[in-house]
C-alpha cells in the first residue's frame, strides 16, 4: 500500500512538472489568457446584457450563470489574489454572482481577503453594481456578503448605512423567496451571510459546494471530484433552490492561481461535453475565469431560452 501511495505521489510530481513545462501551470509572473483561465487585466470579449434573452417567468434558481470567488481580491500577492479583472470588467464580461468580503471596523466596511486589504470599500462595490444595473436594466446581480478579518458579528447596521449612502434601498430584492427573472431585473440580490433582519435571500438557503481547502496541488483531483459531483447533481436537483458550485480552492502549498490553472481546464472540458444538453447547473463560481468559459456557461441558459421560444 505504501508503494502504491509513493508511486501515485511520484506520478503527480511528474505530472505537475510536465504541466509547468507545457505552460498549463505558470511558473512565472507572465499573464495567461486561455479559453478556461485568464489572469490578464481585461477580458477577451464582453457580454454585458445576456440576461435580456431569459424569459420573464423563469425562476432565478433555474438559470445557469457565471460567478467569481472573492470577486474583489486583486491585490496582496499570489496567496490573496483570486481575480485580475476589475468589478466593472467582470460584470461586463457576464459575471452575475459576486462574492464580497468586508472587514468591519467602527462602522466602516473595507474589502478584504483575509489580512489583505483590497484597496476598496463596500461603497465602491455598491456604486459599481448600481451603475452597471442602471446601464443594463435587463440584468440582475447576486451578491454574497460576509464579514472577513473581523469578528464583530454585527455588520447589519453598517451594511444598511452603506446601501443608503452608495446605492438605493429600492434597488434591493427584499425577500427570502427566489425571484423570477422579471422580478430580479435591475436589482441587487443580497445573499446574506451574516446575522440580522432580512436584506434579501439567505446565503445558506442555497445548495452549496465550497470545498475550498486544497492543501497541495496533489489534492487538486479531490477538489475537482467535489466540483464534478455537485455539477452532476444540479440538473436533477430542486429547481426552486439555487445551486452554487465553487471551483476555487487554495492551501499552504497551492495558491489560487495554481489551483485554477488545473481546475479550470477540467471545468471547461466538462461543460463543453454538456453543451448539447438542456440542463441547469446553477451558479458556477470561479477564480480567474476567461471570457470563453463564461460564454460557455451563459450559452446553457440561452439555449434553454431559445428552445422555450421555439415550442
């Protein structure tokens, strides 16, 4: 048994070396733009109004959509950075689920990924999303909001204050119920991952797979198995419940870029094999997504809408 484990370890080590040599995993700071992975400053192409094609009576839980993990984590080095596109670029590329982490100090909500301050505050996020929705009122934006790098357990009051200062109260979806596309258009849907009265939907009401701990790159296949299992369950899952699958992961010996460079191509291959099927996968939340994989995720919904119109 030990020999088998040693052989597997050697095989994985050789595979990682080969992937580095082939350019699948970057061993330098050079930016990469592939169909599945992009850590360049700008998306290859944009898709800002793709939700316009979705029927008004479609529940949001029936929609397949792209999202980003730690949406604002653009700074702090390889262990903190999960994206390279600005919030505006992500939204215009087609991302509709945002993962926002705020540090709460004396009523201030700054954006953090762990210890790393992301040179922004929650007001910047609200203004960016509000501006986008005013320009593209056919769209909606789901926003997971949680406290990070502080432990007050009481961010509700500060969140409400920021909403009133940097956005509009009426721009929020004020219900725990899953809205239809018609009800969601032009609105921010807060996925509330903190205590307090309702501001929107509860984050924990979704069916979530977020096995983010990837200790080393040798554990990437375990991470992919978790992603695969949840994506396989989504089409036959409860259509009234939003499914959320995180493809992101990290660990002491596996920073987010390295994990994404291995997971994203598997995700791309998986989705490409499903393109002819009329299936709901829910939200697919990624680190360093590329425009083509975002488009591929969007296309599942457009095909579903197209088929509905043709009946």
